[in-house]
C-alpha cells in the first residue's frame, strides 16, 4: 500500500499525466465506485432482510 500512497502528487492537468498515472487514477476511481455501489447494495439487502423498506420508515 505504501507504493500507492507515494504516488500522491500535487494536482496536475490530466493531459500531462503519464499513461501509468492515468491508469492508476482510473483503477482507484473504479474501486471507489465499486465500494460505494457495494455499500448501497449491502444497505438495501439489510433493509430487505429486516423487513424495512424506505417507504415504511416514514
């Protein structure tokens, strides 16, 4: 994980990124999106398993 943290740099225009940096950012972005999606799905499954719907919570 240290090697990824070392890649943090001051913000640069995207066009000046090397292909490796661009690929790394895309990979991180996808992982973040996947993490958010999985969290939402987990919350929905938890609500369904407890019999709570967002409509019923009001």
